[in-house]
C-alpha cells in the first residue's frame, strides 16, 4: 500500500496532524516533524529564538508531508532554562504546545548510550505521538502559569535569594575572622567602623589586606540588606492588591503561625493559580507522599518522593512546627501529639512531614471553601 492511500485511510479515521518536537539549546534548535504514521522523523535545525525561520520550517514540513496549510500542529519541548516564553510564542502562533517535565521521561539504564540533539528530538516527537494517542503515562506535563502569576512569583524568589546571599556574606565574614582566632557572635551595623579594633589570637591587629576584604564584604552585605528592605516593601504593596494571590495570602496570614513570608510564598507558588481536584494532587505536587515498594512477598513504603518545589516543601515543614506551637487547639496538633510526640526524634521527624502534608491539604480546603481547619485559631 503506497503512502497516499495510507494517508487517505488515516484521514478517513481521524484528522491529519503535524507533530513537532523542539530540542532547545543556546545557539541552535533542533526540530523533528512527523505525521504519526511510522515514517522516519524529518529533522531540521534553526537558529535559536528565530521564530520566523521556525514558522518557515513548519510550512515546509506541511508541504513535505502533503498536508494542507491549515493542518493542526502539535508541538512539545522539555522544560529548561528557556522557561515558558517559547510555549507562549507557539500558542500565539496557533500551535498547540505542551511543556514536558524532562525528569519524567524514561531513559535506558544499560550504561552508556548515544545522546545527541537530533536523537533526542526524534525520540521526543515519537513520544508526542504516543501521548496524543491517549497514553498519559508517556511523560508528565508541566502546567504553565499565567504571565501575571509568573511575574508575582519573582518577588518571593528574589527575597529568598537575597536572604541566602546575606547569610553567605555573614558566614564568610565570621569564617575569615575565625581563621585569626576571633569568634564573632554577630555582624553589627557599625562593623566597618570597628574592624581596626579587632585583635588576632596573639593580640596583634588584623592584616591590612584582610581588613580591606572584610570592609568590602560588609559593604556588599549592607547593599543586600537595602535590597531586602526594598523587596519587602514591594511585597507589602502587592499584598494590598486585588489579585488572586494577594487575596489568598491575606487569607492564609489570618491564621496563627502563618507569617507574611510563608503566606505570600504559598499563594504565589502553590495555590494562587494551580487548580487541584483532590488532596492526592496537593500531596503529589509537593513530593510529600510515600513511594510504595511491592515486589513478590516484599511490601513496604519507601521515603517521600520529594518531587516538586523543594522550597515550598521546606517552608511547609517549617510551618508544621510553628503550627504545633501556635495552634494548640487544632485537631491536627492533637493528632500529632497522640501519634508522634511521645516517640523518639526519628519518629517526630517522620510525623512532622506527615503533618506538613495534612496542613497543605487543609490550607487548600480553607482557601477553596473559607472554612477554618478544625480547631484552628485566627490572629483576630
């Protein structure tokens, strides 16, 4: 049977589609095209970020496969450094695109194997056909946030980076002094004015080069502190807004034990734009669910999956400890005290992770329905 007859038979069953996979890199993009009928993918390369040439290659592929100009195009690429602008550009051009979680794609485990952009693009477009046919286990799709929600996330993320940088600079100053036999409890605001008064282990002053380095590090830390104050001021303005994230953050911070930083982070990273259908999706996204191990007569649960955003998961675990302190009447607190509080340190660490998962689910229900978690107290 020739190709033309095959196309007619396929077209009589379902609409023809052009599948496209993009393997993105800094200088070149590798494109793979197919119609899903078992033929070898058509591979092309274009300059990175050249959308005009990309559109031209799509039209050439349609002509090559004998497709009409209005044929639907489905595309995919792996999430990475390019973020979501490529997805938005493709959608704006009328191309249906999915962003793939690269860690969900199965790879060979037999030691070394060939890997090139052309091979990856060809394999990716084949998996796209399989995914389109209804096999949802092919990979996991990344849900792209709206542009407004993505922009709101920058505030909390920048604040985390600045605070990490501040901590690193402070530890560097303390570490340099420790090498001279000086133990500094805290880096005060007038540190630069008193560097020359510090004395080494034998009572002699610090060397001139070390003093200069310490002053420069302190100046950098002061600049970071100023940026932190600016970002926190901007966050206060955003919290007064009417966006969904701002409303959710205000609602979360009404609960005792939930501060502005945690409330804003949870609203922008987790609850503000995502839609959950059940509690399993909440726990699965955060990586706070255990992984089962069933093989023959062996049956046990492994540790948590740790999938999803690590920062959000860490913040929820911190919130779980605060919840025990500031929400003593909560049903969740009573549950933890009865089941884990009287065990050892290891059991309490396991229990706090379980509490963090339950807390994430309760926060989701609270934001969806407005009903407080059982026994929870508000700040008012």
